[in-house]
C-alpha cells in the first residue's frame, strides 16, 4: 500500500503512516507539503501510488473552499490516482462538493483516522489496482516506460526535452518518488565488448555529480542499464535554465546574485578536483527556492583521473563561453571556468554576448585577441569585476571560484547600500 498525502500537517502524516503500517504491513506514506514545495507539477499523475489523500485544511484556513478547486485540478488529469478528500466533518457540504468534484471518497478529518478512512483507502486502492491491470493489458504501461529504445520500469515517460549526439534527455514521472525527474539515456552501452564513448561520459557525469555538494549541482537519483542503453535519473528543474530566464531583462543586482551563486557552485565543484569546461546559461538550472544548480558534467575533467576521456589538445566546450586557453587546446584549471562565468555575467548585464562572429574559430580568436567590451555607462562601476573575470591570462583572473564569489558579494553589498541610501 502506497499513499501520497497532500497537506502541511505533519501530525496528520504521522498518524496516517502509523495506521496504514498497522493495517498493511508492506506500506509507504509519502508526504507532500504544497506550502513548502509549491503546487504539484501539472504533468504529475501519481500513478505509482495506490491512493492520494488530499487534506482540505492547508488551503481552506481562510474560510474559502479553495480545496475543491485544488481537488478538481487533480481529478481532471487523465489517469490520476484515486483521491480521498479529507473534509472537516463526514457528510457535510464540503464532503458532498468533493464527491461531485471527482473524489472517490470524502471522510471527515474530525473523526481522526477512523475505520471509515481505512475502508476508503482500501476501496481506492482496489480502484487503482483495476486501472493498472487495464493499462498493463492494453500495453500502455510498457509504452510509457520506453525511453530512447530502453525500457525503464518505475518511470512514466512524459516528453523528450533534448536530443544530442551522445544521449537523449526526457521528462518522466518517478513512481517511487512521486515527482518529475529528468532521465538521460545514452544511445548504446557497448561497442566491441567495450564501454562506448557515450556510456563513459554518462558514468563520468554520474560520478562527478555524486561527489559534489548537491546544493550546488544536479541531484542524481539513479544509474542503470536497460536494453543495451545506459540511463541516469536526475533532478528535474521545472523553473527552467538560466538561458530561459535571460530572455527577459535582469536587474544588475539580480545578475550579480546569480553570478555569485554560480561561483559558489564552481567552488564546490573545483574542491573535488573537477573542472566543468562547458559552463554556459543552458547548464545553469534554476530551483524553485531561487537557488541554482550546475548540470552536464559530460565534458568535465577530473584532475584525479590519470587520463581524460577526451584527446589531449582537443578543443571541447561552447565557443561563445570558452576561455582563450581552452579555445586553443591549452592546459586549463579552475580559472578557465571563471572566464566562462565572466561571459555569462556580461550577457546577463547587457543582453548579448561579449564576442560574436561568423564562425566558431573567429569567436575563439576574439576571446584571445579582442579587448574586453565595455559595459553601458550606467553599469560602469561593474567593469573592474568583469575585467578580472574576463582577463586574457589566467594569472590575471581571480585565483579561485571562492575568491570570485567573495568579490561579487562585496559588489552586491555596495549596490544594496546605494539603493538604500537613494
């Protein structure tokens, strides 16, 4: 028995967990607090659960019956798990409204965890079991578990996010977690009995992400092999990436705060001996709490490894964001990632990249030879910071990502002081 409980009352969650575990020995209760975690993703169907319990109290405290609207937002979703609505009293008008809105049962919260609620849970679970059997018989479940040719049980494919040379990225619903995840699937696992290039990149990305503080990088949930494909299950960012955010103008202080967060992320990455090597807005993801997370370590370099999976002297990365030394296939260190951060900061402040040309090699040339572009006059006081990040020589940049983060924080503090004094 698996329950998904939506509400913000920890006492209710504890009571439900205790009662369900007594009634059903193999059971699990997953609590979802919409106040802290935000609204459920629109694409979620909770199909990995037997029952969803929606507590009216978290959204009806002001007296308005908004919980019925919330219930309707769930029950109109095709294939959503059966919902039991917890009203204040069994048989009241709210219960009747909930049943009319699609709840499979409505039980009074004031009665505590009564036999009526446990009976409702059993009934809802039976409905879900029948729906699963029908979906299995029709082949729908098998179809939903197909990702780039691989069958990955426990995940429902929703849509494809991106298709690349080495892998494809999908959005899926995790049955076990009750949330959306991203699944990266490598195209093939073996070539001539050897792990192929794509799979090695996936393994490296998994290893590096696991070693860094998850507050700064994408969280990795699972890694596996299915149907001669390797896959990695990761945190999904419904707030999108920095590239999407940059479509609208950013205030200078917002751009600087984002740059500071990226610098702290780089500091955490560099502390493990890893260089990112492909830092760009599309690889900076945004979390609901306002934080950022670095992703895509498929091109990262691990200083602890004896050999890198890319050839010596090979130019890898994205030309618009490459440091001069990276663009010319020279030795790099953490200061190369700081140059990429400088490019991102310039783009956040101005809305355009510092160097643009007709082809990649021309862009690489500009990174090495062209002077650092000047910011608009209104942002001239930020130019010294930018000059430091975009210095042509690594020795002229900040010594570390932590030092860069501290310098950016000082600039942010200065801007705030001026705003308060104005």
